[in-house]
C-alpha cells in the first residue's frame, strides 16, 4: 500500500491533478484525464506510456 503522505503529493504527470487509489491499491487514477497508472511492488509507475485511459 502506498504511504498516505506520498499519495498526497503525487499528481498526474500529464495534467498535474491529484491522483486517487483504485483497484484495491493496485493503481492510481487521475480524475481529470482518467489516466490510470499501475503500482508495482508498492512503487507507482508514473510514466505516461505505462498508463491506460479508463473510459469511466
């Protein structure tokens, strides 16, 4: 699980909006551009090429 303090400072690298935990802590989602960034071994992968767009 990502530390709460880290989650508070992480922002989407594309639109700079805050991220929220999704998929039981397995990913981070931007509410603005809907990109979903994976979390692997408790490390957020904040690369645009690794993100997927969530249609909802």
